[in-house]
C-alpha cells in the first residue's frame, strides 16, 4: 500500500483529467468526477453511475449529473509506489470516462483498458 494523502490523490485525478484530449472533454456533459473513500465491493477502483451520452435522447433534461467515483483507498491498496498510483489513476479515470461515452467493459478490454 502506498502512503499518499487524499489531497495528493485528488491532484493525481486532476492530472489524469488534464491528460484527456480537449476535444473529448469538450463533449462530456452533465458529469461529476469525485474521489470516494471505499467502493461498494472490494477490488473496484472506479465506478460510473449515470446515463451514457449514447443513450441520451430528446427527453434527457432535468437529470442529476452522472457520477464517476474514483476509489482512493482501493487504488492505494494495490500499488507499491506513487508512480503506480499515477498510472492506475490515469487508467481508472479513462476507463470510467469511456463508460460516460457509452463504451462498455468488453470493448475497453479489447482496447487494452481493462
């Protein structure tokens, strides 16, 4: 387990978001990314909750924002160095944002983002 503060972890999530190409972040809509303590099940590093962009129709209005949760304790627990945390945060952020764009786990695994 890596001993890293929550504040530093939040900075790493921000850095991961900054690495997403601007043409993608420009089309992200009604989504909030949050660092959370513990996942609802062991081993879960991130979670997307919401309606993917590909499933939103004309009736999509007045809906609470989608949520992307990044579980800082779980990521810290599987990493041995801060460099590993940086990489795992980046992978997890990209993975969950992909769900926001409607890309499922199977396709992400095919693309190497499992």
